[in-house]
C-alpha cells in the first residue's frame, strides 16, 4: 500500500462516504494533490482507495 499523507487519507474517506466510485476518487485526488501523487501509478492509488474503503477484516479470536 502507498504511504499517503493524512490529508489524502481523509479526502479518500470523505469521497468514499459521498458515494464516489474508485475511479472518480482517483481523479479527484490527482486534481487536489498533484504534487504528492505525481509519481504514483493509478493502479497503486486505486489499491489504496480500495483498502481504505474496504479494510481487511480481522479473523475472530478463538480464545475464550
């Protein structure tokens, strides 16, 4: 996963909550944070957006 700044992560969260698609979120991020994302591949940004919007679930603990 990409190492993204707190403002970018917050923006992903807000855009996801607003119901935007992954592609739309990537486009907005590219426009809003051009300096931070200029050398990042769209595929890597999409992965980060997907992980932010659908974080991996923890396995349930079997201890009692």
